[in-house]
C-alpha cells in the first residue's frame, strides 16, 4: 500500500472554476502536511502547509485536513492558466522525513 | 538572497564514469536531502543528512554516494554502479522539526 496516494490525473478545469486536488495517507501518526507545485521541468515549490484539522486559506489556495479520514486536499479558487502544473502532496511524521505522493497533473483550460 | 544552488543544471555522463552533483545552501538549514525524479513519477529519496559528518541511506541509495563535511554543502556522486542514472536530481534542505523542504533548481543527468 502506498504511503501517500494521489490521483495522477490529468485533471482539467475551466479557467475561473475551482480546482480540487485530493490526497490520502496511510500513517495515522502523520503530523505535518504540505502541498508543492511543480511546473514542467522545474523543481517543486512549497505553496501550503497545514498541521491541524480544518481549513487553512492563503490567497486563492485553501488546504483542508481531516486526520480521522486520513485525507488532505487543496482547493484553488478562480483557477488561472498559470496554475497548470503538477501538484505534489507530502506528509511527515514527527521529526521524520517527508513522504511524497506521485502528484496530480492539473490543466486549466482557457 | 538565501537559497539552494545546484550545479550544473545539465550533466552528461559516459558509461562507466562517476559524476558529482553539487548542492550548496545558505539558509542555515541543518538537514539536506537528495531526491531522484523520473518522468511521470514522484520523488524518490536517495540520501539524507541531518547533521554535519552524518548521513543515512534513503530508499534508492545503491549506486550513489554522498558526503557532508560542511553544513552548507551536500554533494552527490553518481557512480558507475548506478545502471540507470538518467533522471532529474533534486537537492532539498530544511530546518529540523515539522517543516517543509526547500528545493534547489535541480540537475538533469543524461547518460550518453
């Protein structure tokens, strides 16, 4: 069983709509959760971190965490063509290494 | 500006040759990591180091070696024992604790 699972996509969303990216993880001891954005040919860039249950908003991005369901999601409101990228979910146990999912490729259609 | 510098950006290796990828950070981060990314795949951990003069194998360490003689530097050597080295190599660093990683811009290695 994969430790961090994401739908590989591609996920296509019209410009201006909400993009919803999902991630599940297997280890109930996980404490820190991150979303990275990776443009084609570039390195991952940290865009959101979340540590407690609920929602965390930063501009057009909202991260949602549900530890009971072992589920973390990223919502992108008012999607723009520049949001087209691969989004990596990453999970961390206390004082342990990050474990990455394989990423979801998102395409915003103008 | 603080950050992580990886060099070179592109590297070509001949069969049977060892090559070294450079990773330098000026973020004063304790921990450093090397990942490999193959097309359409996620990140796989090669080696990591949480303090100077100490490092641990990741999930795919065979055919690779590292050193951590300075806090700022964590070079990766791809040896001839690595049979399929063509990939995108990413170096990252972090402070200790429940924080995310900062990545360098990567080195794309190709076997010719």
